[in-house]
C-alpha cells in the first residue's frame, strides 16, 4: 500500500464526521442526504457510494430470496416464533453493516460492530437440522442451485449449518443481481460474515 493510500484509508476510518455519519445511520442504509454527505467527505470513494446505492436497491429481494431458499431446507417455522420476520431482520442487518464496512473499507469495524455480537446471539439459539423432503414432494420440487453449499453445510456442526447456508447463499444471490464491480467490492465483507458467524 502506498503512503497516499494509507493516509486516505486512515482518514476515512478515523474522521470524526465519517464516524458520526455512520453512527447516525446505524442499522439502516444511508439516506439521500447522507449519501451526499459521504460523497463530500470522501470524494475519492465515489465508486463505493454507487455500489452502496446498488446494494440498497437490491437488498430486499435478495434477502427474501435467500430466506426462502433456507426455509425450504431447514424447518425454522416449526421451532421458532416469527422466524421469517427475525431472519429477514438479521440477514438485512448483516447486509447493511457489510455495506457500511465496504464504504469505510473497514472489515475490522464490521467484525467488532456487529458480527461478534451477532455470533454470540446466534449461538444461544437451537437450530433445526436440515429436513429431507417427502419423496413425493421431492420429485416435483426444483432443487436449489449451488448444491455444494448444502453439501459443505452438512459437514459442519449442527448449529452452524443453516447459518453457513444462509450467508453463503446471500453472497451467491447478490452476485446474480449486482454489477461485477459492485459485487467485487462487497464480496469480502459478506464473506467475513460467513466466516465469523458460522465458525466455532
């Protein structure tokens, strides 16, 4: 990393106005006015602003698709109260904080701000094992794409399987709708969520 790059990164991470901006936007995407403020504070990172707007526009559909896929494999509704609402909320938060992390180029912030806390919460719950569908239903149900995700999930401890499946599929589902440039920027932050949330 060049000296200039190091200065720019340090300024973005440490700038009091940037910290205030993202503190105000905690748990949600930036507003139009906040995006404008970000652009004025960090004009060298306009591509991240463009990417964040693209992710924001895609998020609801991508998260809903991801949860639908996971619920087709894991019987959350049988074991948890309001599972759809809670899963949509949690996966949405991960997407939002990953986007903020990308805008600040600060995966350590993402880890410390959300992921370690969320991992502790998730580990306190009991997660259902994957259910094999009724053979009659299996014949008519279209298999999910990327079966290797489920195959790898099955090698993990029971409590980590659906979490791994959820956030791995979130990455794939974003890749299908985002531009290549935006996906390249957000992918490392989403992968960090997979690595931390589905670890021991």
